C-alpha cells in the first residue's frame, strides 16, 4: 500500500504508483483515500493548520485483484463485532460553533467570502473490528461502502455524495447542499443560495481541465433522500481535455467545493483559522480508480475513522449570510443522527436555546 504524509508532490507520487501497479492491468483496481489536508498548498494565509485528532495519511492507495471476490458488507442479524463507548466527546463546544458561524457571517459582510463550510468533530472509545462498521452502515446505501485499512487506521464511509466520476473523457460531480430530516422538503432561499454557489464553484473547477464550452449542469437542485436525510443534489459535467492527466483532474477537484466554500482559497484559509481540529478522514475522497483511467470517488462526508482505539466522526454544513447559527448547529445533529443510530451509539442532541 502507498501511504503519503506530505502534500508536496503527492499527486505525482500517486500517478507514478498507479503507473507501476495499475494502468493497463484489467485484473486490478485501486482503492484510494485522499485527505482534506492535501489541500494545504492552496492556502495563502500563514495561520497554522489546526492539529489533527488522529493520524491518517494524506494519500493512501491499495491495488487489489478484482478476480478475488470482496467480502459482503450487507447488514447482518448477528451481533456486531464492535463496541462504541457511550460518551461522545466534541472538540468544538456548541457555543464555540455558534460563534464560528457568526465569524463566517462577519467575513461574508466584509466581502472576504460568500460561503464557508464548517465541520464539527466527535470521538468515542472503540473496541472490536473496525471493518464491521461497513455492515452496520450498509442500509444507508453509501457510494463506497467498503472499508479501507492501513497501518493502524481504518476508514469506513456512509457518504452519499459523488465527488468525481470519469468514464472515458466524460467527467462529472454531484454536489449536495441543503439538508432536512428524512421526509421533510428542502426549500427556502438560504438552501437555494448555498447550493447554487457550490454548483458554480464546481463548474469553475471542472473548467480547469475540461474542453472549453463543454461544462454544463443537466440536473440542478433535485431533491433526494440519502444517508437517512433529505438533500438537494445537482450534477455538473464536462468533457476532459485530451492532455489532462489524473493528477491534473484531482488537483482541480480536490477538495470538493461543497466542503470548502466560495471562493475556495479564501474559504480554505478561514476554515483553518476557525476549526479547532483537522478534518481527518472527512471532507476528502474515497473510492476506486480503474486500470483504464476511469474513476469513482465519493466525497468523505458521513465518514468514520478508527485510530488507536477511538472512533472519529465529522459533520458540518455550509454557512452563508442567511444562516441562522442555531439552525446550523441543529443541521449537524440531523446529519450525525442516522450514522450514530446505525452503529448503535446515538449521541444526545443538544436542547435548542
């Protein structure tokens, strides 16, 4: 397995590894994890990045033989092969999160940004087989439900969001913005504004590597129930230039616009200044690269990391001028609740003021 812990030259190192182990070998596939921290070279501000709550590589890649069947991850009537501690610890107190939402609104008022994604982190004690989480999360229909494990770490995702797919020269992304409990319609000026900004950002990102004039959005703000909640989803697609490499494509797309904000570089800087800990397994990418160059990568929202007998989860949302801090706090719990319930370790939701 390839594990990289420094961002400099990471795309080129991944490309070289795939050249040696994958390209042109139809009996293989590569499972890939990309950490949000690989975006560090984007930053223009000198503020140090927040410390990571657990040690994970910035890039991990494992090539497997697709002729060997993979273990099923469907839910089972058997007792779970893991135990999660009853006390979830938050590294961002509710009051501090509310202050951060106001800080983003102040930055918007100054004209620094239009939208910023803020992420909360929870952790608890963990005992047992980390890969067994995949079976518990399977009913949520994740895009990439197979766990990925490396040296002392395991990542298991229930993400419903497509960061990037490629088939031939066609590439597309499906950003999610706007959240309600399952069965509740997603509607309102705030949700539409938040979503449209990110669609425009994803259009700009794809335009960096696509043939001019080919980027379009065949679906805009379609409501779907995903991972136990209601979401608005769009599709942005384009035709990849003939000279665009995988490294160039990943560099253009990662980190995803829906977990950064707009403008992306200003948002990344403000995220580093406000969030108390790093994003770990969240807000990056997890998926498969195929030997013909096709790609399927989920954005690692709704994603767990298990490291050194602790389980970690990150949840967040996009902050715009119309955001109400209390509503944004409640949305983080709306997103976390189905995940924690699925693994049998629900956390109490805070009472609204």
